[in-house]
C-alpha cells in the first residue's frame, strides 16, 4: 500500500491530493494563477497530517515557468528531505484522463492569449504538447479549462525529469541581451 502526495501547479489552480492505491484520502486546491507559492505549502501541510507519505508525483507541465517551478521545486525538496521517490508526469495527460472521446484536444490557458495543448486518440497523446494561439488549434473537439485529475496524475506511468517549458524565459541574462 503506497501513499502518494500528488501536486500540480501547471494551471491557475494549485492542486494537492493524498492518494493510496487509487483512492483519494484527502484533496484540496486553491485558485489563483499567482498564488502557487503561498497555497502549496499550506495545502500540503493540511493534507499530510496523519499520513506517512511514500512517494511524490508532480505535474511537470506544460505550464507557466513560475507556477511549474514552485510545484516541482517543492515536490523535489519534500521527497529529498524524506528520502522518497519523486516522479514527474505530463499534466495534460492527467487532464485528458477525464475526457471520454476517441479523438480530442485538451487546452489550458498559457497566458499571452495562447493555450498549451495536446491531441489524444483513444486516450493516448499524439505527439508532444505545444503552445499556440487558440485559433490555430483545430482538428478535433477541444476541451478547454479543465484541471488535472489527481488520481490520473498518480496512475500515469511516465517519469518526466525536466519541466515541460514550451516557451523561452522572459528574463534574459544581461550578457545575452542585444
């Protein structure tokens, strides 16, 4: 019996759940695209009371740089401090698990009037996630504005080790400016 701390900060929602063998023991979320930093430790502190966590699963995006960094750094630090496994998975795949269609696209807000998106056929992602303007995303029914299903996040088998940043950072080192 494995007790998992599940974390996702790839969307405007900070989501945390405690899951044991496919059953949610506790879950909570806070909305706010800039609230990941204060929301995440508060949610985890509330959620882990009385549980011995065996592993951490974290959504690796795609998502905005700061939100992803908060969730991934927290997950890695939490796991390192306890000497437990941390596993990263694609957040869009955890969203797609909620859709019951054969061919579809999921999108989430990428800000700057763009969306992060991926296409799925028979529940399997086709290609890599992308960032585009909404008008440029077509070819199948689109499911926008969903949040990752935390049970699905834990059930996914992937082990992504690098954040899925689909844009170059806004910040540029002084030496690299032209």
